[in-house]
């Protein structure tokens, strides 16, 4: 009999709140965390807005902030979210730390764009780039610790050290599906008996000149600079791209009997996990939604849940033309006639797209929907799209009985992950 995996802790740092309850209150109110960019001067960029985390204070979570002076925002957000989750779960001091692991879907840190450009300027000789000069000035001006902290594995390493998690320690970076995949793989580690407790989730910030430039070149970002708060319009006919966000969201996953022995408060169960690849193009979803459809079906099968039993879907719902159309198609292909009876919403309409951290933030939304019987809305939905014809819970929350939820995450490169969460029944 396979081991069951439950959630015993949650934590998040997002553009609409720095605790789980702050985020949940904001989502219910339809509040937006999207505004003009302050992390750098974006006045000359095609997109001048994003969903930033405001006024984050690392000192609220660790006594020695100097230890993390070289870290980027992604690691700081990860510490904030993980501290909340670990404290709620009460796994600060487990008897056997080798049975406590970390599996993240965390992104890279932030390059110092302005220093990098200075190095480029210093490395010109006779009108050409001189690698010898670049190396010379790089060794002189670059900070070794800051360079090291850019690696995607560093958040997981820091969290292991902070919480004495001596078990498996891994990180995957499968773009926008990363933290959902981390939750799924962490669940498998517990199911297989390789750990009893896993801290899992994601952290990322791409709100910097390189990140915004890259997504602008891909024409993936909304350019609705006149109305940032109305720019993320999932499933709306007038959508023109996603809004870049940042933050972190963490869950403590635990083997059921281990949680029971501790007397832990169980917040829900990770019942199903599906993962596929489109095997098509790097930035384009397969036009028939084959990977996303198969992924949803795998998650339902893994959970032992029928197509008529899902009470709510938290969609990937990026607000790009292709993603929303194909995700709608995939839901219909996977759920059949019940797709039209299943509420779907995209909370990216309020918190933006947290990239690698998006899936874990949305997993928390699914758990809260089950806890309180509330479906968060898809904001900014005004003009129906014939290609997007499901129930998107437009513009205001809805009360409902929610016992089984599906969370979708689809990433660049064709990576697809679906997770099924169920209310814990004992």
C-alpha cells in the first residue's frame, strides 16, 4: 500500500501579501499587486509594470540577516515563505533530520545588470570587445559570493541549513512548471519511503532588465502600460500577454502516519501528480494540447478521481493568447462534458506570474479553497472569447463546496504538471 502524503504547513511571500492569510484575503477581494516597476528604471521598456513584492523585511524571519547579505530577492523570499511553513507544521526540531528533505522549483538569482554593463564598457579596445580586459575587470569588480548565490540550487541549500533538513536536497527549474513539479516529485520521494517530511515549493524573481527584456523579445508580456492593474486578463478576448511577478511559496509535505504521530494539523492531501512534455517547440504549446491533456488525465488517475469529481481548477491561466486557448481545450479534452460544469479561475490576474514559484503559490490557493469553501475569481474578465468558453469565476469570488481541486502548471519548453489536492478525510 503506497504511503499517503499530506500538507501540514504553508507559507508565502507574494505581490499581494507576505503571509498566507494576507494573500487569501487579497484574492477574495480581487485586489491587485500589479503596478509600475520600481526595482529598476523601466521607462524605456515596452512593458513598464510588473507585480513586485513590496517592503519585504528578511529580519522578520532570521536574526542574522548579514549571513544573507549576498543573496538575491529569490533566496530572501524563499526564507520568508519557508519559515512560515515550517513554523506552522511544527517541524523545526524533528528527531531524525535525515528523514527531512527539501525539493524546490526555484529560479536563478539576479544579475547586477549595471555592473555587467560597466564591465562591457571597460572591455572595449579599439572599438572591439576584448575578453582579456573583461576578465581583468571581472576579477576586480565582481563579488564571488554574489555570483555563487545566483545558482538555482542555492535556495534549497540555504533552507536545508536553516532547518537542519539533512535528507534529500534537490531543485528543478522547468520554467513555469517548476514548483508544481517539485511538489509532485517531493510527494513521490515520501511515497517511496525515502523521506518522511519534505519542504517543497518555489522562489523566483525575474523583475530585472535581463528578465523583462527576454520576455519582451518573446512578445509574451502585456504592454498595457496605461492600465497595469487591468493588464492581466486570463481567458478574456482582449488579453495581450502575462504580467511578470515574483515571490515564493512553500509547503511542508508529510507522510500521513508520521503527521498523525506528531499530532500535526493536516491541511489537505496531495492525491495526484501528473507530468508530461509536449515534445513540440520550446515556447509554443502543442496546438492540440496533447501534453496538457495527458498531464491532467495522469493526475486524475494517480488520485483515483473521476472527471466529474473535481470541484475547482486553478488554471495556469497566464493571459497569453495561445496558453489560455490551449489550456481551455486541454481541460475539455481531459474532463469531457464535465469541463463545462467545473469552475476554473486564474489567480495570476491578481498576483501576476511568479514564474518558477507560480505553481506552489497556486497549490496553496487550492488548499485554501477547500478549507473555506471559496473560489477565488478571475479578475479583469470582461469580453468572452469563443475559444475560452468555460466557467472562469469572473470578477468576484464564489462560495462552493470544495473537496477536490486541480492545479495546472505549464512551462516554456513544453513541461506540463498537474496536481490534485483533496480535503483530508482521515
